[in-house]
């Protein structure tokens, strides 16, 4: 009798677990469980739309902090991004006819973009808003948060410059007091190496990514100021 009860319990648990698992989207289990910003609402499974023009926001606040739109929360691998067609939206990027999923460990920080920026190729960019990775706990997709830029990871993607700003949240995070890559390395050993290794390898061994090391907060701020000025000149 004991064996029968044990088997029955296991069977019930299996059924319960399957019933409670969220529907998979884009080949990802639990793909519907990632929180999104309260100011946004899903128009379908692959698009979030809000009421505010994200690119109309200034890149830099009066106190010197920087705005970041979070596209990919820490630990997730669905490749979402700000829409180029609808400035109120973020969407799940399509590649080869299906939603793009990074075939690697989840992102080591919140990945997003700096609104109100556009860095042209002659200045080392691709004409899009600056990329940023915000260290710390997962932030809802589509959320706009204030961050402090502490450095920049210099990278090449198939030989083209593809730098990533490194930032921390300005409050309510273990990293909120960090002001430089040097301080990050001193207080959180290994974090910058993790970020460096992740971006060098997330596209696979033949992905074309090459890390060139970090530069300091002053260098990162110079890139940010140039991208913000270029965006304003284009408007």
C-alpha cells in the first residue's frame, strides 16, 4: 500500500507541475513569467506598448544620472529591443522568421538602451541608441530607470565597433554606490570578468565577438555625451 501511495503522489505532483507551467513562447519555458513595466501593456505575446515616447526622453537627468530603458532583464535570454518603428514600444526581435533567443546563459545584467542617444559610425556607433548593461537584480522589461555609468566595455562584432556602457542602478541595489570599474573590481571580485566573458562568448565560438577591455567612467561619459549631442542634432 505504501508503494502505491508514493507512486500516486509522484504522479499527482507531475500532473500539477505540468499544469502550472506557463505556456512556452519562442521555445522558452516560463516565457510568460518575466515581469514588464507597469506603464506598458502587451499588445500581443511579442510586443509591449506604453503611452510615452521612449526616445523623446532626455538621456541625462539634471542630477547627472542617466536614463536606461530595460529591454532584457537580468538572467533572461529572450532578445527584446526598443522598436525603431514605434517609439512607445519594445518588442521581441525576430531573426530567421522566429523570436530570437540567445543560445547561452542568461544575460549577466539588465540589458537595455539609453534613450535620446544615437552614435553614428564615424564616432564608433551604429546609429542606434547606446547599448547599456545595468548590473544588479532583474528589472521589469520596458521599465525606465535611473543609472550611473561607471565604464564601457570595448568590443568588436565581426570587426565593427560594438561597445557596451556599464552602469549600476542609483538606488536599491547592492551596486548602487559603485562609481568606477576599479571600485567594482575591488568590492565585487569577478563581476567585470563575468560580463567580459559573457559578451565575448554569447554568440558561440564563431560568433565574431572580440573583447578589447574596459575603459573608465570618463571615457564612457564622453561617448554618452557625443551620442546625446548627435541625437539632438538629428531631430
